[in-house]
C-alpha cells in the first residue's frame, strides 16, 4: 500500500494524472457531442465507430488509474470494506474514494455522470425493439433483438440507431467523468486547500 501511495503521489504520477484528465476531458467532449447529435438528428451520428477503439483504451487506462488511486489512498485491509458505499450522492462517493477536489470542480463530473446514466437509460428505451441490422428478408430496414429480426420504418430504424449510440456514449461519458475526477484528485489539480 505504501508503495502504491508513493507511486500515485510522485511527480511522474501527477503528470500521468494530468494527461489522463486532458484525455478524459476530450472523451467527455466527444461523448456529449455524439449524444447531442443523435438527439438532434433523430439518428446516429456518422463516423462515430472510429472513436470506439481509442475510447476503450482510455476507459481501461482510467479504470486502472482509479484502482491504483483507491489502493493508494485506503488504509491496508480497508479497500474491500470501503467499496460497500460511503455517500448518498455521486459527489460524496467520488470524494470518499478518491479524495477532495474543489466543490465547484466536483459538481461537473457528478453532473456528467448523471447525464451519462440518463443517456444510457433513454437509449435503452429507444432501442428496446433491438439495434439496427442490415437489410434482408424483404426488408430495407430491420432491427435485431437477440437473433429475432423485425421489419421497421426508416424513422424507427434511425431512432434505434441513435438509441444504440446513446447507450454506448452514455457508458463512456459516465466512466470518463468519473476518471476525470480521479485524475484531478490524484494529480492535485483543483484540490481544496487543507
């Protein structure tokens, strides 16, 4: 534990935290833009699939960093107990697990987490009949839901595509927002004065 604490508090770790914060901020901007575009267009934003691979890599890097920070900031033997939940709000939980950050900074990741969850949930509602599938079986526009295909209108097809995109972007947004907080807290960027 002490070694992990030294590693996440070192100058090189703070540089990593700042780089992760910048990458997470860019990921947040992309996710919010895609969510907004899918809502405005009523269909998926084109070319978004190109962003999946870098998004997944950033998601993994953020998760690894968050785990390192949790292990470094918790007393020995307490990590498992502390994961049972500490606060009643997203902000309180972020503060409890990763340390204090200025309350004005804390509100933004907390709000983005909520927006990510709402995007995921509304995307699930839009895609409840399934996700877009290629044409076939005499249908130009089909949705696939667990191997069952349904012939739909172009509007329903586009709405389902937008829903699937919002599901993915909502997940990314939720995690990028949490990772941004972790990076800010561990990099001492915006940390409250003690």
